């Protein structure tokens, strides 16, 4: 059974008559990456932002559509924080982080919260030193 990213890629490649190699060239990403994303049934982790951007260029589709399909293929549900037609968030990793938190246990979420607080506190101290 194929996942959302596979379905989107297969549909677009078939529609345009493009091969994996052609898509890779168009997106400036390795052919092996295009092949992997098109054939892996369940992605273990979200592809890097640069890979998603290249895939969006390769398929001539909006980045948000690619990002959402990739997230779904990883088992992550991204919530639409903006109304339809609004600009895409300038930091899509935030959406992935927020959606991923739901998959963590209560104890793990506490650890993540403590880490974030520690990083923010460290950032405040670094700014005060400058």
C-alpha cells in the first residue's frame, strides 16, 4: 500500500511523463533520493527541508503540498495553522516539531519541555553577555 507522498509523486510523474532522473534534474536533488521517496512505503523520518524544496521544484508543486504529504508518510499530522490561501510558514520545522510531540509519552514531553526551557534560558544568558 502506498503512502501520501508516493501517491503524489507517482501521480505527478505519470501526469508529466517524467522519470525519476528527470525529476531529480529538475529539482537539483539526487536521483537516489527521488527513487527512495517514491518507493519507500513508510518514511522513518521527515526529509530535510532542502530535499522537500527540491522535490517541490522537481514536481512543480507547492512546497506545502509536498511537506504535508511527506509528514503524512511519516505518520505525522500537520495542523493547518493558517487559513486557506495564507502564506506558508517561514519555518516549516515548527509544524513538524509540534505535530511530533503528540507521539511522545507524557514523560518524554516533560523532558522536551525541560530541554526547550534550558535552551531558551541559555539563549537569554548569551544575549545578556553580549
